[in-house]
C-alpha cells in the first residue's frame, strides 16, 4: 500500500529508489567474504523495536519493575527477538539496504531500581537497554529464549544480514550478585579517590566498576565474550564504554587468540571522545577493528543542523584522517541512543520539522558518501525526534521511544536510505576509496565538496564519485563561487555526470570545474569515468617554496613559508611521512597562492615526521618540493588566556567547560571587572579545544550552559595570539551592539539574582541576571523592547526600554501570601505545625549544636525556622518530599557529607545548607551526585545572630522544590551540624535527646561520624 502512495507523491525518483532498495546491495567487486567497510549497520534497541511475543513481556517477573509498562519511559516495553526476526523475514532491513543489525545487550538485567528524580521520579527504572548486567551468561527473558536468539541470528544470516551483539566489560548492574559474591572484583570509592586515571578506575553513574587488572576479572570477562560467540554465531561486537577500561585489557583482548581477535570477530568500540588522535589510539595501538567516529558526529551535530553551521569544522575532521592508519575502518553515525536525536538538534536551533527531515537526509548522505561504515539508529527512517535520555524527559520526548512503523508512510527517508546503500555497494570508491577535499567554505558559501577515488577496479564500479554538500537554507549556484566553480582537478574524463542515487540534478563539468545548482539543505553525488588526476606529475620548471619552517604541537604541526610571486605557481600541496610509513598527500586541492602557512593535524605523536611542500601549476603538476622535519608531542603546550564578557550573568560564577576530552572539564575563572571573567590554561599546542562558558549560579539559564541551540565554541590552542575572547551566550549569533542597563528592586531593596528578559526579542539570549546591588546589563538588538523582571516571592514587573538605554529600572512588589514575615525574627512563629527542641550538645561540643527546629506549610510555601550554634562547621537541613530521592549524601557534587537515609526516609530530594554565617543555599537533589542550586531570588531567606549563635528563616515555594503544591504525604525533615566534605555530623535533629525524640544516630569517629537518618519529623 505504501509503495503506491509513495509513487504518487514522488514520481519517477521514488520509483527508482524503490527499485534500488528492493534487494540486498550487490557484493563489492572483490572476491571472498564481505568486509566490514562494505556493511551498512542498523542499530535496534530490542526492547523498543518490535514486540513479537507478548508472552515474555514481564520477563522473570521478579517484581513490578519487571512488568512491561509502556507508559513509563524507563520501564520495559515488550520488544523482543521475535519482533526483530519477524521484521527480517518481512524484508524490512533488506529494503533499506542494511547488511548488519546491531542489537542492544542481551544478558540478564538486574531488577529495576527506583527513579530518584526528574519527570519520572518514583517509577521503576529497569535495564530495558541491556547495560545493567546481573548474569553475563544468561539471556534476559524479556527478550526471549536462547533458542529464539539463535533463530534470530540464523534468520539474519539466511537473509544476508550480519548480527552485532552489544557487550559491556566495564561494569555490572546496580547491586548485581557479583558485587556480593566477588566484592574484590570492583573498584571502591577509595580506589577512585587514590587513582591517577579516574577514567578507568571510577564508576559511571554509580555502576559497579570492574577491576580488569585482576587476572580473575580478565578471565571472567573474556569467557563471557567467548561464550556468546561460540554459542550463538554472532558476527560482531559493539563494545560499550571502551575508554573506561584499561588499555592493558584491550591489548590482550584483541591479541591473536584473544576473546576479541579481529581474525575471528569484528568489533566496534564506543570511545566517547572527539579527538581523532585519541580515537586512533584504540584502533592502531590497541587493536580494535573499528571505533565510532565521534569526531565526525560532533561536527555534524553542531554544523549540519542549521544554516549558521560552519562546514569548515566538518572539513577539519576529515583533514585529520591521517591520524588513522586506515580511516575507512571507522564506524560513522549522525546520532544514537546516548545523545539528542539529530532531528531535535535541528528543531532546537529553530528549524522546522520539514527542515529537520531535510537536514537529516543531508547528514545521512554526507555520512554514506564519506569514508567509514555507516551506522543508523532505529527511527531515523521516519525522522524520529528525541531530546535526550528518557530519564530526563516524560513519555514521548526522549530519544528511546518505541518504534512507530505507521510513520513510515509519511517519510521518504527509508527509500533514501536504500538508495544511499545501493550507491555504496555500486561504487567501490565510496567504501574503500581515498577521500580528498575539493572545496571548503573558508568563510564563504556553505559548500563542502570531496572526491572519492579508488584504484585497481575496472568498469563503472571503479569510477570516482564527487559529492557536494550545501548546508545553507538557499540554493547555491556553484558558478558563483570564487573561480567560477569547484575545480575537479582531473577527476573526470568526460562531462556527462550521473547522480549516484538517481536524484535529478543540474551539475555539469565546464572548463574542468563543477558547475550547476545544489539545492538548500542537500547533498548531490555525481560520477563519470575517471580522468587523469592532477597530482604527482612533476614540472621541473616550478620554483620551490622559500623559508620553509615547522613548529610541532600535539598531534599537529604548523608549516610556514614565504608565498611565491612567480606567475607559474597557482598553489601548494603538502605531503607527510611519519617514521617508516609511506608518504601521504594532505591536501589534494592546492592551497591558495598567497597562503604562507598551514596547520597539519592528525599526526602521530612522538614519531619523527617529514613534511614536503610542493608548488603547483595551473594544470596540477608539482615541483619536486622542499622538506622539513619535526616530532609532534603531547608535551608541546602553550598557555592560553580565555576571557568572556558575562555581564548578562550578574554575579556568576563563570566557568570554562571543555568538552573535547570526552568528559566535561570545569575550569574556574576569575572576575577581573564587573561581569568580566578570565582564566589562563596550559593546553596542548595546536589541539582543537571545544568548550562553552558556563554559569554555576542558581539563576543560570539554559541548565547553566551558554548558547542554547548553538554549537560549542572552537579554538585551536596557540593561534590568535594565544588568546580567546567572547561574549556570554553569543556563539553562533552576533553580539548585539546595544545594551539596556538598570536596577531591579523589591519593596525598595535591591534584588540579587532577579531575572530580566527582553520578551519581545529572544529571551533565551536577550536576558540578564542582577548583580548583588540589583543592577543588570542586558544585551539586546537596537530598538524598543518590553522587559519583564521576575524574582521569587515577588510579583513580576514589566516596562518598555529602547536599546541602548541606561536607567531602565524595575521595582517588584512583594508577594504577601507568606504566612510568616521572613526577617530572622521568630516571634511570629506562635503555633507552627512542628516544633522540635534539642538543647543537648553533640560530639562537636556546645558551639556546634542544633537547638530548635520549627516547620509549617500552606498551599504555596514550606516554612522553616531554626536556631543553632556553629563554629567552623555547617548546618544542613534535609528534605524528603516524596518517593525517590538520594539514599546517601556521600557523592553529592556540593555539600558532600557522610549521611545515609533509610527506614522512614524515602530519600533526600532537597536540602538547605549554610556554612557559619554565610547565606544559605537551597539545592535540589537531581541524582545521587547532582545537586543544582535553586536561584536565591526564587525563595525567601533571612538570618540573624552573631557567631556562634544563629537563626535561619525560610519560605520556600513548592515550585522551587519542583512540586506543583504541598505533597500529599507531607514533607519529612531532618538535619544536623556537619563537618567538611566526606565527614558526618556532630549533632543531629531529631535524635534520642530531642523533644520529640527520634531514632537517628551518629557513628563513631572511626566511621567518620556518619549520620544515619531513619526517623524524620513530618510537616503535614
């Protein structure tokens, strides 16, 4: 039915793509088994793909968390092997040209845990994804039986499909049996704290982290992998969290005869890092047959998702392919189950749903035509959206939603995938050929062009392919580019061009250049018989470059020379030879004649490297070249100064947050003036740094990161005078030349942390937070704007202001709905719902003693008032507002204390912490580690007293705690006087000596005075 509908919609093109996708793509011209470069991989998360057997939906049915619940984004949904098998038999994958299926881990999962925070708080969080192993040699019955898994693999093989099984050797599931039977097999918090390599020796999200350095652990994990290979006949492995496992393990794993011996099984590793040299380490040094190309993913995510993207950054990734011995072994992807879906990246940047589908087609086409093996995440075939991990989103918004096959009828992408796969199978250059740059934007039109060429293959299969990407929102006439088109440099022998996927096009060859129009948000790929090429031919009459020099950096080197004035020279090419390796061409398209420097990236560190720079004439012939040598090294560093104008962020504090290392690195900055921040960082020379500025303040917008819907900032260390500067939030968008300044007050008093938004502009960019004196600076486009100021406990205020303008003040009225006057005077607390007296001194002595606690509530607020004595320590009051919450405070990112919550406590959902007489901080507990601070303007607080005697009074709106109103079961409250990070309490409330009494306890000094809370007070 769908095919006839599609024919009516798309005419001849659709008919062609349907016919192309109607069968498994033909095997490439070489004889023998199909190599992995020739595969096209489909990733199916089994539980979320297709339910073929409802009888297994509840799996082992150990508890409610095992039972399928499709309304719970974190529960089991029923997908199984029977569903996958049925889709294979239906021809689903074959029709789209896929030749391999990657299935999520199949092993038995631990019982579901409780979701402690977020929109799904309180719901069972199950191992539906497969990454929380309970038993590494048992199959999870949610997916089916072992016989059903074997039948799936057998059916795949009969249909020309390979099967890749996802495996985890980094960790086990939460509280897995192995952690009890073999506790010495796992890293402890002490191991982590003492380690110099926290990437491998610390847990991820609290999951039990294997000690692969122990022979017994190595043997156990190797045996588990061999078991599944030998039992089921799988063809490949997808290896999860690869960089978190020590190198020594991988060396033995991939060695001849090892569990991952590439001669016996193919594998691809997840190395979540955007540095090509680091990715290459796992393939070329450790022996992995492939790794996922996160470097290309990051570039496509940031720069193919909007017209504001910079295709030079995509080209920069390909320019580092020299980092790999063979870049065709990489596995490429546009998104996966761990990141925001590509479609949502587009819409987050302002693109429409239709534009998002077009840009997805563009990204997929770029991936299929580029070196590497494409991997496609389920749902891509109908442009499925997804904002991220379903832990953080309600049903329908996450990136792991169930497959909805009915949506295929409205999407052309499944046929497009078939056409792309057929092109890869038809033209050998697209799977094995060299990829050589022909054109990049260099700040101009958003056009990127490459040629793929291969030798030793005759006939049409051996023809070169040229693909052109237009990342803009308008068509590009290639003849308008500088020079009148894209120089093909002898790529084609003729002028008649065929588009390899059957697309209609206007491209042609004129004067040796590619001309014609490339539609907006699209890719065209054309082929013709091979020409003579244009590199390697020597013109002895060409002069050589003068004053050639080199400066070595980290995996890179910068060449410099004096540009030639000889009219015979039209440009330059660069060749590189590392150690005893073969010389390779860096740039097929010659550099501009007036260019006198070039940064060669993707080099292997600590290898002696020779660079040869040749001049090139108009026909592409070269001089013999001049040579210079250097040795790249990670020890080559440079001190770089970063500055940011963050006046829109009020008090800050501002940080520089790096993302190029595969994990976020937070680097503190120092305020050098009002809203101006600076830091100096020692960085590897010529390393590409990807970062954003961040604001850890409680009023920070966009989850504390700047630039919503914009890419990362990019800086190559050691360029631009060893300095980088910017304006907060304005990464891809121009900084407004005008500002609006003023002051926000509440009942006549300055409001620190109040938010001011230009509601008639873009509130995500044109906003400001107030400084401690209530003043603000707002960057806004020139013209008149409506401003809105808001702060907790106050009524919003608006006014008109014209940028540029000063004195745009706003005064907010107090919200008088609070039951108590929050002023640090407790005389009006005459009849609160809860009163606790605790006069007895604790183990820290009388000057570190909690004295009283009062608590009350109404429809809008939770009220807290307490007195205590404190000297050199902190008072912390913990709040349990309902199901879920953290069971310990040991791993909190802020105010980490030795405190445990159990018994009558569901877990901690928020806390109020105060050191000596400093302002109190209200923090939400988002996870076992994350404790984001609530904006001080979103609740009332006051204090009084002279150290050590202190009084604190708060009125906290339920909304500031993430609640719509007072919780039905009330709020459970407990607290104490605590020592520093990792230490417990000297006095707690309630305790055995308080009135009323409580069963909460403090441990011994040897137990770091751990506070154990089991009996809180409840505020109804």
